[in-house]
C-alpha cells in the first residue's frame, strides 16, 4: 500500500489548479496526519483510515461523474452534437448564450476536473 504518497502529490501535480484534490490534502489529510502523529496511533491503523477515506471520495467522485455524463448525454441528444464538438464551439463563441450551454460547459469542465482528481486518488492508494 502506498498511502504515504498522497502527501507528495502537491509536488507532482503543482501545475494543477486548486481543486478537490488539494482541498482534500490541505483541509482533511494533512491536519489529520498531524493529529494522528500526536495521538500515537499505529502506522497500519493510519494507513487503513486514510485509505478508506480516499476510497470513499473515489466512490463519491464516480457517482458525480456518472451524473455529469448523463447530463452531457442529455444535451448531446437535445442539440444533436457531441460534447467535444460543443465545447470547441462554445470556446470560440460560435454558439449563443443559452442557459443550457452554460450548464453543459460547466458539466464538461467539472467532469474533466473530477476525472483528474479520481486518477490522482487512485495513484495515491496504488
């Protein structure tokens, strides 16, 4: 098990924007590690807790990815174009400013961010 690698993700992913992974690191894992060190808990116990926490976050992300995918599929059917084609067009400004387009664009961007976060979490637990 390579749970300890999560503490070094900051260096490996320093080009990424502050996202859910960094929030997990800075708001949950790092303070938790400091508390655990002071509490004198065993390394195996700590690894198990951190691993369960990461796996829970992976499950949460997977559900969100499914929901976002379904949302993008809905828009693809409604507007008759693939998400990749839509995204290129919305970035060039060749589409209007329909509220659906804003939602679709946001869904694309969040989907990509969550995929990156899930990948990083899988790498952290090996």
